[in-house]
C-alpha cells in the first residue's frame, strides 16, 4: 500500500520528478517529462504497479532523511544492528538526460542492502521485455516496451516473478552506485555517468539558484525551499510550470475528487511570475513571461485555462483501468477536462502578471503588447459571460465574483499600461469598462445582509477566492467591506482553524461533497491578516501552516485536519506560492510589482 502523502520526498531534474518514500522505494516516476506515462506507479496502487526499492534487508532498520543543502539531492541515513549507511538519491540536473542515481555509502560496520525493481511502463499497463546488459564492465539490465527503454546498472539483479531483486553488502568506507537511465527505445543505450561528477554539478546547480533568492526575515528556510519547489516543477527547456508532480492523489481519501495536475495553469504561471520578480529572479521571470506569451498567442477566442508543458492544447481527460488509485481512491485520471472550461479570471491573472513585469523593468517585446490588446478586445466582448470560476466547478456556470474582480483587474492594468507606461490603447473605453465592472461587483456581488462580498452574484455564500480582492488592488485589506468578508469566511469556511475553498455540501461544484482545507487559501488568510494589522493572528496561523510541511519541506494541495495528513497532489506549486506571499506579508513584504 502507498505511504502517507507526507512520507514522500521529491527528486527533480526540472524536466520530470520522482517521489521517494521513507521506505526507500521510488513509488512514482514519469520519464522523460512530468506528464509522461508512469513507469513506477505504486503511489496509485501497490508495488505490482511499479517501484524501485533500495533499503537495508534488516526489517528493523531505522532512517532519517534530509536534502543536501538547498537542493533536491536526498540523503537518507539508515541504521541497522550491524552498521550504518547513507543513500544519496538524485536526478542529475546538468546532463540533459533522464537519469536517476542511487549511491550507497558505508559509514560504519556492515549493512546488507536489498533492491527490488518492478518496471511497469504505460501507467502499469505494460511489463517490459528485459535482458541482461552485455559488453561492458559491471552488471546491468535493459528493459524495453514500445517507445520506452531503460538501462539499469549496479549490483547483479535476478529475475523473480516479473521483478528483479538483489542483495549486496556495504562495508564502512565502501560505496556502491546504482544508475537508471530512460531513453527512446529506437536509440542506442546511453553510456554510464560519472556519479561523483554528476553529484557535484547537480549540487552546484541547485545551490547557485537558491543563492539568488532575495528574502530576509522569519520563515526564510520555508521560503527558500518553496522557491526551490517552483524551480523543480518548472521545465528547464520550455519554462512551463507543472501545478504538481502527480496525478489523482485524492482531495478526499476514498473519494472521486482526483485530478491530473501535471500541466500548466495560466493562473499558476501568472502568480509564479510575480513571485519570481519579487525575489530576485528577473532572468527566470523574463523566460517565464515568454512561456505565457507563447501559450496564449493566437486567436483570443482560443485561450485556454491550462496547457501542456510546452504549450500543448489537447489535454483530454480519461480514466485509467490499469491503476486502482491511491488507497483505492478512484478513478485515476490522465488529462484534465477543465481544459475545455471557460474561466473568465485567467486573462485577468495574465494581465496582472504582465503589469508586474512592466513595473519590474521587463521590456515589452514586439508582439507582447499587441497580444495584450487582443486579449482585452476579447474581454470587451465577453466579460458578461457566465464561467466556471477559479475552482473549476463542474456544476452550472455562474457570475462568480472573483472572476468579475479579475476582469476588473485586467482593465485596470490595461489602463495603467497607458497612463503609467505610455502604451497605446483606447484609454477612455477601457476606463469606462473598468468603472462599470466595479459598480456591477459592488451592487451585485456584495451582500448587505452579511456585509460581505459573495461567491457569485445573487448568493449569500462566500468562498476563499474573495481573499484575492486586496491582492489585486480592488480594495484595501482594511476596507470595511473586506473586513466583513473575512468575518464571513471565518464563520463559514474555517475547519479546525484552516480554510476550506467553499462549502462543498452546497453542491456548487457539481461533485459529491467531501474535501479538506485548501492550504493555499489558508496562506491567503495569513496574508490578509498581516495586511489588515492582525499580526498575531497572521503569525499564529502561519506557524500552524508551516507545521503542515513534511520532514523535507514539501506541501501538497490540502490538509486532512482530522487525521493529520496531507491530501491531494504533491508537491503543489500553488501551496508553495501562497506560502511565499504569506511570509512576505508577515515580514513587511518585498517590493511587489504586481499592483
């Protein structure tokens, strides 16, 4: 059975990622990209769905683990009755290959190690043809199925009922390295890598990136790790940031709220751009802006809420029969049907982010402002349309207040591009539309009975996305209407001190009720508390949330407060983005260019 979600650590080469459990088992791996089909899928089933276990043979062995410095090189220290070893797991970052290295080093005594390799390509739908590697020093296997091939080098493996196992001893001062490389099956088998050199280059790459992070004050370690997570989830070639490294980890254990998050949401992309700009990553932000502009290029009528890592548009959702789901939480989904939804807020997110880039000194390219004008022309014609909102509800389309506020923000940033940066555009018309949207929101998206903004026009409900109103400058954090909204959110959406997205039992989203508090929403409340002068409440909630990170600093999408476990896909970019913003708000904020 899969471990608790918080028991997994992330390995990444910024092209793909692996999840390594406390047991020493790699239970999730998709190569060569985040969104490739899994070859180790035990996370969404059991060991028969693919894994790579490396651990002491002693069942009573104990372990502790941590990342090496500011990297995604995982060091696991194993202690047995006979000795102690460390296992260094990493994905080389600089070799432009798809490698995983597992390096065992003896520290004292003698430790017998056990290896169990079960290769299941195609989301556990295919057991590959496997043969021994011939013609080079040492032992190895080659496994091939269809377009996929891997070569595994290390101690001699023996076949045993569709798996390969080995036992080997490591004495103090000795080291044994295991290497696995994915490659297209029509290519030649890749050469071995120099493990020591690859480790040094990978450590230097991660540490060098982390040193550029501009942040001082409380929660510094958490901010740096969160920035590293964003880097780890960002494809080094395309610039697309995966929302998470996994698919179908459940929002409610045993339920059906299981989605594929290995794609790029414009919303997350925009928020990432703002955070990169405000923490010293101007070059990365410019590259990220390039991804945004390429993704939305074309007819504005065709703008999607999400794309593939390289900007792919066709992401159909399907359910897999080959994987039973995390602890029987089914179905397992690949692709995401939300790609076909109309969500009015995403153009606002893009315009806010590109305004932040202008404020930070990023020069408009030859087509960046014309593209923004085309997006605004689309909004002029479509801003009254019903949509499915930030939470991608699968119920009826509505006039969601947050969506309308983000349309207001789009027109506001377009107006300010003209008045503050000298861009050309229909200033009078855009100003009038911006003002009309504000009136509409204040009249129809606000409940005088509750003294609160509402989830959608005409309702009395709230949802946590309303916490974004001060973030985009629609109102101040201490505006009486915003304070009333916060009071309503505290009354309706807090569960054991953490924030739900909305009241799911009211059937707004068209799904069976049952999910856990959403971590990003709780960080948004921290930001709101800090901005409105409730500093003690901000630090109290922030400390609670920081306590939800796992032993290596990772956060998933949600948190099960009843049982004390992370829930949903992991690690979640939006959770880590929101952590960074909350920490900035508490320490007084960096010079944010987003407003």
